[in-house]
């Protein structure tokens, strides 16, 4: 938890064994598994940031 009482949320991008890219979301102690099969790292980062915004805005 951060100092203001909100859960810490982060996105990491990983390269899969098949050469594609995916993102992993972590919110507090919950880890959402690798999502997506993106052809570039930039696409995975963009999708991960959009998912992060959606989760944070829900509360």
C-alpha cells in the first residue's frame, strides 16, 4: 500500500516463449496473469497502460 492508503498497481511487459509480447498487472498482492499476444513491445505497453487506467478508475 502507498502512503495515501491506495493499493500499489503496476504493469510489466514480458516476452513470451513464442516471441510475442504480453503484459502482467499487479495490484497489491493480486497478480493478473500475462494477457495478450502482441507482435511488438510497444503494443503490449500501450494495452497494459489502458488496462491499468481502467482498473485504477474503478477504484
